[in-house]
C-alpha cells in the first residue's frame, strides 16, 4: 500500500511546487490535484456532499489549472507520481489534452496518471457543450481517442463526440499505458465503466465503508475478463492501523490524505506529523 497527498489547489496557501517537493522528501508516493474550469453561479446541479447548490469549500471557485500545477511539480521533483483527483477531460479538446498529458509524461520521465471524473457539476459541463446525460459516453470516447494518439504513429478516431482522421502526434508518453483512474461513487455503473475503459477507482470523500464496493468492483473486473486487479485509491482523513490493514487486505493499493488550507509553514508541519504517524503504524 502506498501513501499519497491531495492538494486542493487555489490562489492562496501553499504552492504546488512546495507541496509536491515536500511530499516527495517525506516519502509520499503520489501527488494529486483537482480541476474545475469554473463554477456557474446559477446551476441546478447539487454538490454531492451538501445536497444543494452550496459548496463545502470556496476553493472550488479558486482552483488552479491542474496541468500547469503538475508541470511545475514535475520540475522540482524526481520520483513522485503526478496525478489528478479528479480532472474533467471532457471540458477540454481531446487532441490538445492528449498532447498536454503526453508532454507532461515525456518531460517528467513517465510519472503521469490521469484521475478523471464524469462531472457532478452538470451545469459546468453544459457550458463546455457536453450533454450531461452523455458525459460517461463522452469521457469514454475521449479516453479511447487519447490512447490512440499516445500509442499509434498514425492515429485516427471515429465516435459520436470525437472524430478525427489519421494524424501524427508526438511526443508519445514514456509509459506504454498512462493509467486512467475514475473518481466517482462506487456504483455498479461506475465499476462497469472502469472494467471496460479504466484502470482503477478513486473513492469519493463521503465513502468510508468501502468493503462491499471493493468486492463488487473486483467481481465486475473479473467478469469483464480483465487480468490482475484494478488499482484502488482510497481517500482518508486520519490514519488508523486497523482500517488501513483491512483496506490493504481488501485490495486498496493507495491511500490519499488532503492537505489543510493553511500557510506553507503549517502545511509542512502537517506533512511532518502525517509522515511520522504513518511510519509509527508499521503496516504490513
């Protein structure tokens, strides 16, 4: 089991470069950042945790661009995985996004993972021209099209929402396969999508008892003919040895901890305490 960090980026508090470098220095394996291009003031979509139009954190309206953040993090680190929890690929052009991810993977030495969401904020998707009731289909086509651009010398794609003829696109990623993780509620529908088109699951902040969901994911994964096991990234709030040991036995591969919205000195002190606590647990 690996441990990583999520920084809910904003235009205040610790900078991504400082957070990523500090996380790597303290032995954390991964660094994740989120994405929202904008938040419509008037919307019908309710936030999953509040149940209405209110937001649990004003950083939703202040989120930095994830790829700029990760590129800056890559420049000051050497080993830490660079990922998103979660990005919203369908709010971009798939050809240019494929280029961005391939360039980041190339320049970072193969450290990129794409953590993607379907998009709870359907009003945000609508502003980008994405039909909310088709957002899973659109994301599947984006992923398939980007994978073609990443792996084929002459790549083309024909879908309902993405379509382009044979094309040249370099650089190719260092990795033969950039992993795609889906951050969404652990439902049968989500797991069917992952088994068909993804590589793993990122839990949502409200999901704490995930044992039954993990069993469902593994069954759907196996029934789809996928080999090995899906990657499972669980969001956690406070390290607990019994819980982490159980998660590891059930197939959780990574556990992420969020950084507080505080000054740089306070965040670094929190990272010190978290790293020390995890070391004390002596997990298998």
